[in-house]
C-alpha cells in the first residue's frame, strides 16, 4: 500500500495538500495520532484501501517517536513518503493575522511569532526525514494543489522527481532547496538597458547569455555535476530532488539556466519540472 505523511508548520498549507490527495482518491485523515500509524496499516489490506494520506501536526504528544515509527513502517514493507510543508515565519504570521485563527501552540505567555518558531523545533524530527519539502511562502492554494498533483501524484514509480527552481538571492534562498547553485558571478543582462525589463524566457536574453563563454561553461559544469550525482541520489532511494539556481534578482540568469538544465534532463528523466520563483515580482 502507499502511505503519504503530510506535516509542516501551521498555516503552511497542510489542509490544501491533504485535499489534493483526497481528490486523487487517497483516504485522508487529518490530525492523525502518530502512535496509531502501525495500527492503521494493520487494519488496511490492499483490497480495502491501497492509498492512504495522514496529516501529522505539532499537537501530537508522541511526535518525537516519529523516526522509530518510520523505521517500523519500513520493516512492514509500506511504501511511505513524508512531505513537509513550510513557509517563512513572517508569512505564517501574516496568514494567521489575516484569517484570525488561533495558532495551536499559543498560550497566555506565548505570542504568535514565538508559537510559530517553537513549532519548528517540535516538528524537527519529521522535517529531517522528509522525502519532499515544499516552500509555500509564495504559493497560492491552487498553485500548491497543482504542485502536489505534478510532483507527488504524477511521479513515476522508482524514478526521481527533479525540480529546477530559479530564484533571486535578494529575496532569500528557497527553504525547500536540496542543492543551491550561486551564479551571480555571470554577466548580468540587467545592466543592458534593452534587456532589463525582459526575463530569461525571452529570446533576446537567451541570445545574450548563450553568447557568453562564462555562461556556457557554468551550464556545462552544472550539467555534468548533476549527471554524475543524480543517479547516486536515485540509488539511495531518493524520491525528490529540488535544485535551486540563484542570481541576484531571479529574473534573467537563473531563469535561463534553470530552463536550459530542465530541458536537458527532461530528455533523460520522466519527472522534471522547472519553476521560477521571482518572475511574478514587479520591479
């Protein structure tokens, strides 16, 4: 059977992710007690329910036992994936303020920000074992739903799901990145007036960068590095890999190289996505 464990800090989108799985036919249970996972597996046979998703949050009293329980599930031959959702603390504070919901860890002596940061420590044992981490800071609900459908539900069995994400260092490194490559040393189209308002998706920018020897050398090095090590991640039973490529603003160089790398590996792997975090930003 297939078991997906959804976790993450409150306000990061766990309910949205669980609904996406429910729409795909998973039997979904919210706020599931972690100590009952083994009993749940025993009670379900392949003929009854093959796909199950549970949401585990910081209210679980035995959450520190999760690593041991996960090992037990492995011995039970359960195909289990752990997905951890998170967002920047400031974004989570804003979401709670807008919805006027009460954070589950707030108390008389704990304000909202303190509760959000304390929750990160409580969930550390799950976050460390996550197969996939998703940064929802800039994602709308519909975008998170689509990401779950394409990355989790659309992933071919026994093949790694590869995501190339362009970003701008001035806005922070994506929290869900497994590998981060800094390409700020490359020639910047931002300083070419006619290219400044364009992006790495536009042909004039592509042509400019394609003619730069340093850009081609960087692309070749990243391509060769990933070609060598992606198979090793697969051999280690890694299900997901997020490769973040960053320049200063996330508009030109990182977009161009993420697209170019994505196109190369799409010809070799079945599950390759390319996303550009900063393209929606206005300058």
